[in-house]
């Protein structure tokens, strides 16, 4: 019996991530269900119901009438908890996106989920909405909002590949590479997104190994993001890029979300081991000025879309936390007044600076593991959000810290 349970647990561990990915991909591939099919396949399936009942759905009738609701207690309820009518068999069901509702409704859904401590299987209610900026209107055919980051190449390519991106245009000139473009084709939206990167650091000499997927460089520097209309006959991107304000909003948001997310997960600015620059340092290039300067900029940088979501979530739950009277939320930082020091935790990186001179405070993962953990986070997969809350709880009670490495830095 124990063996059967173990086998079942292994099967579930394999099935759920793929099911989660397929449901989330509905935003980019335009997938939707008729109401009965949605009931049978997602709600009626015991395993998939564990995902579907924690998500918000948009129900659309044959005449265009629509409402947004969440499955609850055998029925559907809206953001105010009001019971919704049962859709007819000719209604369709779509995965709801924050773009589908006004900001007040999005805020109401977020508040409801936080109040009921519902953890979504992926980021939905708190998903960033990326709006074309004045700077992007000025550059017209491309966006620089994610330029000038330094990332570790191997995990970048692995993550983007899982999200449907493919690399191409790999061209060598001496010891340098032209910009490599990583492309996401979105046929449902009629566009392709291209993310430009360039290799830096140590180049892999084995080109055959590189063609099999090995990293060409230890690190890559990011550049522009551009969008191209797809030729209706061939399905391939046109040569001329689109104006950024002509890109379908959902396609723009999904491409930008992928890039924002991969920067947060692979930037050297988030590598907490980077501070060790001794003989056993993990990164031999850590003393290069451009690397050191980038880490400083990243630690104090402006909030990305994901970082703004973390800020909004923390602002929502903060009044109910025991440390509320010691914390202040600003655009880019959670400021924590400890007993010994005042700390600024960056929403983008999770890095900590100490007042009054913004000295960096390094708390390594082993320290975090022994500290307090947040009781609730709104969606699965955001380690930085959990780290920010854990650090805030620890630093609010910094007079109880016993770890020598932290106390030495605090002084």
C-alpha cells in the first residue's frame, strides 16, 4: 500500500506541472472551453480540480454577455462572493486575465484571494500588466525596458525554452558574438516577440556542443525586445518590426512577463553567492567593473512588473501582520524598522540595504532557512516574495538574531 501511494505521488508530481503549464498557456494560444467541456475536463477531474478551483475564469454567453467568477462549493462566485448563475451549454469559458477587467475589479479579486488565503497555482490575479511607456513610444519599434542586464546564459535559455522561446541567428566574429535573438511565436495573436542578447565572459569552443544546447557563454547581456507581425501565408515573422503600440496587449504582456520573470531568476544581481570573491569565488569575473556596477544598480534598481506585484501584495496583507507597525511600503522597497537598524528590502531583488549609508546586508539561504517563514503567499513559484517576507520578519526582531555573520554586518 505504501508503495502504491509513493508511485501515485510520483505520478502527480509529474502530471501537475504539465497541467499547470497547459492551463496557463491558454492566454497565449487563445484556448477556451465550452462550459460542459470545462466542467468535465477541469472541474470534474479530481487532480485538475486542485488547480482549476484556485483560478479565476471568464464565462462568455452566445450574445457576448459575460461575467468573471471562481468555482466555489459546487457553484460560481464573483469577486464580492455573490453567487453567479449557471452558464448554459452554449457558453464558453476562458482563463481570466487582469487585462479583462478594470483595475478596481482586479484589486477586489486580489483582496478576496488574500483574505481567504487562496494560493493560486501560478500568477494570475497578481499577474503584471505591462503598458507601453512613453520611452517605448519614443523608440517606436522596440522596447529597452529590459536592456542592460547581465544574466547567466544556461538557465536563461533553459527557462525560455520551456516557455516556448527558441534561439536563432547565432553568428560568430572573432571572440565576440553578434546579438542573438530569442524568439517567441504567438500565432493566435499574429505576432512574434524577439529578445536580443549578446554573449560575454568565457566562450565555449566546442561549437557542436553549443548546437546541442550547451551554453556558448557564461553570461549574456540583454538588449532590446521587438515584435513582428506574422505573414498570414507562411506563419513566419515579417522583416520589419511593428510599432510597439500596434502589438496586441495580451501578446505584449505575455512576452514581457516571460522576460521579466527570467531576469528575476537568472540575473547575477540576484545571486547571493556573488559577494564571496575569495579564492573559492563562484564567479571568476566578479571583479570586473561592469559586473560590480551592474550588481549595485540591480540592488537599488527600479521595480519591474513582478516587483510591483510583490509590493502590492505586501501592502495588502501588511495591516494583518504582527510587524505592521514596523514596516513601510514605498515604490521600490519594504522598509523595516528593527531594534538595531532600519533596513530597505528591494522588491525586485530581495536585497537588503541598511540605513543610514545603504550598506549591503547579506543573509545567505542557510540563515533564511532557520528564520520565520511567511504563512501565506498568493501564488506558487515566486521564491523572492517568500524571501522578502521572511527577511522582514527576521529583521523586525533583529535583537533576537544570534547568527554571528549577520550580527557582524549589522555592527
